[in-house]
C-alpha cells in the first residue's frame, strides 16, 4: 500500500471517526470522570475524586437491585413470549403472506408506532372509565381487573411489550421460513410427512440460528426498556415497574444523584458489554 | 386445502386485531366528541367529529403541536442524513480496501445493542456546557448515533453488491476517489440510500428518551410533546384530544412505513441477521 493510499483511507474513515469521538467518545470520558467523583448539579464543573463511592452507593441501594431484577425478568419473559408467538405465526401464516403480501404490512404496523406513543395508547385503552377494554369486560363479564394496580401491572407491561414487538420476531421468522427451499417441503410431502413433523424435524432445525438471533435481540431490547413503560405507568405502583433505564433516569433527573446514576449506567454498560461478547462468541461458534 | 386457508385468515385477523388494538382504539376515540368518550368507551362512535383535531391543531400558551412537529422533522432529518453522510465513504473503503474492518465495524454495529440511557447523562452534561441542550441540532446529533449502526451496515452491503469492474472502468478513465464515489458509487447505491433514510427517519421520529432528557421547551419533539397533552388542565386527561394528538404524532412514520413497508421489513431483517 502506498502512503498516499493510507492517507486517503484515513480521510474516508475520518468523518465517521470524528463524529463518534465528538458525540460518544467525549461523553464516555466524562461519565468515567464523574462516575468516580463526588458530583451534584451545583459542583458540575469541579468534580472531586471519590473512588468507588458512587458504585458503593448504587449497589447498596435496594431499588437498584429491584430495577436490575425487573429488567432481567422483563427481558427474558418478553423475549420468550415474542419469539414463541412470532415463530408460530410465521410458520402458520407463511402461505398467506406469500400469496397476499399486504397481510405482512398490517402485522408490522405496531413496530412503526413509537413505543412511547404505544404506552400512551395503552393508557387510554386500559383506562377505568374511558378505556374500551375495561368497558367490554364490564359489559360482558361484569368485572374488570385493575390493569395498572400493583397486582397486575407487571403482566400488563409484559403483554403490551409482547403485542408491540411480536411482529419483529414474526418478520424475522417469516423471512427465515420463506428461505427454506420449497422442494424440501415437497419432498417431505411426497414421503408422507405430516405438517407437524415437518416443522419439528425440518423447518425448526433450519430456523434455529434465527431463533437465537431473535431471542437475543428481543432480550436486549426488553432489558433496556424505557419508553413504553415510562409513558404507561412511569415507575409503577411502589416502583414495581422501575426498569434499570427508568432507575437511572429517575436518579439523575428526579433526585439529582448524578454520581449514583452514572455508576449505575457504567455497571449497565459493563453488563451489556459482557452479554454481547458472550452472545457473539456463542453465535460465531454455531455458524461455521 | 380450502378450510385450512380460511382458518389461516381467521388466525391472521385475530393476531392483527390484538396487536393493532391500541392503535385502532385510539383512532376511533380521536373522532368521538369530548363528551362521548367517558359515556361511551366502546369501539363505536355515535356522533363522529373533527373537534378533537381542531383542538390539537389550535395553538395554546402551553401546547403548540406545530412546534413539536417542526422540532421532530428537523431533528429526524439530521438524525437520518448525518449517519449516511459519515458512513458512506467509510462503507466504500471498508468493502474495497478493508479499512476499519477489524475494530471500527464491530464497534459501530454493536452500538445498537447498548442501552441508550448510558449516554444520556454525560451528553446532558456536555450539552449544558457547550449550549446544545434543548436544541434541535443537539437532539439530531444523538439521533444520528442511534441510526449510525444500521446506516453503516446497509451501506456496506450495498457497496459490496456493486461489481468491482464498474469502478475499475471509471478508474481507467482517470477518475479520482472522491469523483468515483460521487459519480459512480453513490448513484448505484440509491435504493439502499432511500431505505436507510426512511428507516432512520422513522427511528429518529419515534425516539423518546433523548427528547425527554435533552429538551425542555425550545426543541421538544412530537413524542414528548404528545405526552404533555396527558398532563394538562387539572381536571384529568381530555381523552378525545389526547387520542387526536397521538394520531397526529404517529401519522408521519406510519404513512412512510406503510408506503415503503417492503423495504422497511427487508432492512429490519438484514440488520438483525447480518449484525
């Protein structure tokens, strides 16, 4: 490679690298500095080094662990539900989707709606007096649960998240399903294979890599959830729907505990980083 | 064969109804007169009206929907275009010369999987020092970061599909790299550029967290502005108005997304599988 060429390559990469350094690199340094310092909104320009104090504060806070546990549970349960439902829908509706493409468009509408708007819409739909869901439950069964009360709020946010993002899993599985060669199915049909057996023995094994990818993506998205829960119930009754993202937001803007919020954010970053590396090693191990 | 197909239609209808229910109910509520909502929460409108939309589109001293729409448009434009501009030259260098394949590519692509909140606090502090807090540019910049991974991924895929011979012919004619990129590569990437733009615009428009943290008044985007309608006027939420503002807020991405749904769904799948 000539020196002229490497300069040229540097110039081609330059805009993106500079942009990343400015918008993410600098804030990352900032968050490390402030994460290890005594900080308040008044002393923003003069951080005092305080070692691991913020991390001790964050990890000593029971709400932090409650939020971490909520995010973990929420991410795992919604990922499993979405992928299960999405897989079933994709395999079952594949012939319909092949013949009538517009049906796919209808099913992916929820993904195009902002999660924050979806949360607000659920507030309307589930409202005691103005919401159609309690209205119909009352008129049909004479009874309606308190969807956002302490007993049900977890189930409610899980269902809301699942209904909005099952389309994503559906879309991934539909594409994977349609890329399975049709002759394979025809050959199986000639051999007299029943559809159920075809799914378990041929289609599902071929779609397994997509299953892992979908589970992973949906888990990550559920784990970091903020928008829809925040607009639907906020931190929830007794803080019961405080996800880790909501915890960081509230400690920072509501309670002004900058150091603690940053420490929690750094811990979250480290967790996400580890999860990501492990997942990628696993996925790479599968793909030859 | 026939009854089985009918059953598929039924399953489709149930799934479509359940997943789109909040959108449907909101759309219906938006056309109910203000007095009707609490008396008749069903999915049937007795006296359809445009009154709620008129209320939403009227500027009050606290709420200005045009302002939110304008803020969202500007911020989403920056958020969609900027990542394409910075990623395009690198995407070409990555494919043709392997520049940044080892470190830069995985670094950028993995940004997607990080919880965004971790950048929100340091950005808030940085913005408050350099005066980007509560500006459309400041919001647009971070939206550009959100869109960068997919933009890079899709442009790399697009460049990789261009036959190298086409570029070599241009080289022979003595074209330099910048000219080659603009005159030859850019036009050939047009479909991917359009998809990247539309997808990025929708993502940026729908973003909420950064709008909530980084703006307060001057640059409030539509998603955050819509939530203001829920906290207004002491006497509880005006559901008709609230429904109408949600329709207004959700309409631009919905129209874009439905017109281009094939491209959108294709890029979602590509982004997930290739990452």
